[in-house]
């Protein structure tokens, strides 16, 4: 499963498999931030692992000063094109979460849609949160959007299949060594392709304890983008607003 994200996120098929993800999540998150943080216009925001730009472009349209990065060249190109199409100003660069070449400081840093837990060791995974702390201004916020481990364990679907256009997409899921893993098989008349996902599952308490060791304090915790109270057994998401 090493570096699975490099092949998968740069593939033509990735956005098709996750076509059910739309801008509504980003809109709801923006509303949540406006409700609980009241960021001044022009605040500086870093979207870490921005993907195709669902969040960063919407935030840029609201007048925030946006910097965004991702490791996937293909997803970055899509995000840049979206910014150009909408005449939005976003500063993009390509980087790995473990090696962020920045000296700037930000009012808010986002890490959305389970862009965490990809790497082999705890040290590699949490090095990003440690770095995030150093990139925030005093009293700045870090919003961490991640899976809810207990909910995944209780509700994992071992196998699903769907058709998108000419593609039959099969997703097989399992839990191994505290990682939730997925094998995605995509079949067409021309043959098949196989991709993999593997994410280390941390509990809420593990995330919070480690983040607090870097200096963060918990400001708010939610179970979804609408701001529902977090329920360890039933919430689909673990969304933590940390403050420096």
C-alpha cells in the first residue's frame, strides 16, 4: 500500500468514483466557520491537500486570501483551472503534507476530506499537524476533517458495485492493522484497472491528545459539516476546530 495515493489521485478515474462529493460540503463548512469563527474579510487561509479545489475556490470567492497545495499534479491542474474560470485569486503550489515549503503564517489552516493517515508511521502522519501549529498565527485556527474510526468499524461495507457511464466500479473494503483499506476495480470493455486506498484510523482521543502535545487546544468538535454534535458511535465525520 506504499504511496498508493500517488497513482490513485493522479488517475483519470478518481473523480468519477467520488463524483457523489459535491460543493455542498464546502458551502456547509463555510457556514460553520462563519458561525463559530467570524473570520475578518481578507483573512489568510491555507488549504492543505486541496485536491480539485472544492474548498479553496469557494473560500476565495468569499474574499479570503487563499493559499492551497496538493501532491497530485492532476488535481492541482483541475483546481487551478476552476480558479481561472471563476476569476479567483488562489496561490497554488505542489507539495507533500510531510514537507511544506512555507514560511508564511495563516489565520486558518484547513485539512479536509480525510487527507490524513496516509503514511506508514505515526511520526509521518502527525508531522503535518506539528508543522501546522508552526504555520498558524497566534490565536489562529486549524480545522481537521477526518473519518470517525468507530463509525467506520461499525458500518463498513465489505463490497459495493456501481456503474458510471461505461465503467463498472467495484469497491472492496477491509480493516487491517488499524487501517481501513479499499481495493477499487474499474472495468470497461477495454479491460480493467485496480487502485488501492489505505488510511490509518486514529480515534478522537488519539488525535486530540497528540495535537494538544504540539500546543493546540480544542475549540469545537462536530460530527458533520452541518455542525451536528459529535457522537463517537454514529457520527460519520470527526471535525475538530483547533486553536493555537
